[in-house]
C-alpha cells in the first residue's frame, strides 16, 4: 500500500522519523521509507492552511492509496483527554466569511457562498469526510468535528463565538485544507489528531505537547501496520 502522511512540522512526527530510521534535513519537505510492507511518503508542509494547500496541490491521486494528516490539536471539550487520538471527520474554515459589527457571517451564509460548493461540503460550509476503511485502529477512534483557523483561539469572547457558530470539538491550523485538498482529488484520507491542550484563555502551563506527540506517533505506527 502507498501511504502519504502529511504533517505541519517535523516535531510532530519526530518519533516516526526515528522509528523509520529517517535522517531529517530541515531543507527537505518529502521523505520516503518502507514499513510493515507499505511504501511510506512523509510530507512536511509547514504550519497553516495556505502551506498545506500549496504542497498538497502537487500530488496526484494515483500516487497514493490513502493520505493521513497526523498532528496535534486543541480541544473545546474536556471529555477529550490530553493525548487522545481522534478522527476529525468534518471540519470548517472557521474564519472564512465576513464581519458585520459584532456578528460574524460564514461564507456559506453570504450571497456568493454557493460558489464555494463541492459534493463533500454541506450547505452550511462543513467539509465532511466519508472515507471508509477496514483499518481496525482508525475505526475505533472517536469521530469529532473540527475547525481550522489562522489564529489559535485563546480569548474568551472569541471562543464563545466559534463554539456557538460551529459547535467544534477540536481546532487545528491545517485540517480543513488537508481534507479539502484530498477530497477534491478523490484521494481517500483521514485527519488524525491527538489532543495537546484545551481551548481556553491561553495558558501554556496546561499544554502537554510532548505527551500528545508521543501518543500520536505510537498509534500512527499501529495504524500503518493495520492496513
């Protein structure tokens, strides 16, 4: 099987690089290896949806059997413990729209919102991933709803607004771009994220990125082996 693994940063996949005995060169964006009988391609896009979309634009559907977005995420729900791996099955571009004073209107609710239409995007602008798999590890993961942002939410009023608008479980800076890019190419894909922190007034003391990265990579190897 030909598997593409997409991540924003090297740090998020460093344990995977170590396990695959890949020497990282920070000037490289793409790495290749073999694991559990599969051909693995790792793509490091850089942080954010623009960088993710740019690098995904160069791939062809026939180059891969499946694509996995692997990274960390913040959670709006205390029911998702730090370190838990989730399957972000739907996502929104949460800042795509217009401000009307104290009211934010998503693109889907604007007059030209119907121009942003794909078979995998609902009328309210939600990108829905209906990829199915026989992978037993992925199938056991909790499915959640995400939002993708340019600015990580850490202010109480803004957190309340996005919660009311989108009812998200998690937040990332690349997820919706990854899903859009893969689904547009009809490339089967999954957005896999481990929880590193909660979305609240910013307090880095409550974050545990090393733990989230360790759990992400441990289960990522299990997922690859389960294909």
